[in-house]
C-alpha cells in the first residue's frame, strides 16, 4: 500500500495539469490525506473499465455507510472526493482497485 502525497492545484487548472501528476496505482491499494477541497484523480489507460473504491469507515446512528466507488471507463478519467467521511484510523483514506493495469492516480487539494 502506497501513501499518496497531496498536491495543491489552482482552481483554474486544466485536466492536463492534473493528469501530469499521476503515478501508477498500487496493486495493494493506496492511502491519501482527507479533508475539504481534496480529491482523488484516476486515469484509466487500459482497454477495460476499472473500479476504484474508497472505504467509508464510519457509521451514522450505528449503521454502516456504504463505501464510495467509481467505475472509470477504458481510456477515461474520474475523480472522487476525499472529504472527512473517508478518514480511517490512520487519518487517511484507504483506496483499493479491482485491477491496476494502466491505472494512474494522484491526490489533490484545490487552492482556496
């Protein structure tokens, strides 16, 4: 499991600015810092779609909250918020992938 570092991006940055920061997704999963204005960027250059899941460790009134997942189509990009609902015991979000073939990821915080 790799710890993704957080990169601050200006609010007027384009997708090319974000995509250039991405690194290969780790087969064992990744972790990322959580908080306001933070998000996970995922690029899938594979010929098949891939699912990214962010664990939701908390509960509401004793009921489990479903994990967040995103299916990124072949050749497409996607983002998932990294807000505090995903804060695990380590203070970071736990991220897993159904497969990491040609998948790159990065964690960002919008400049405010």
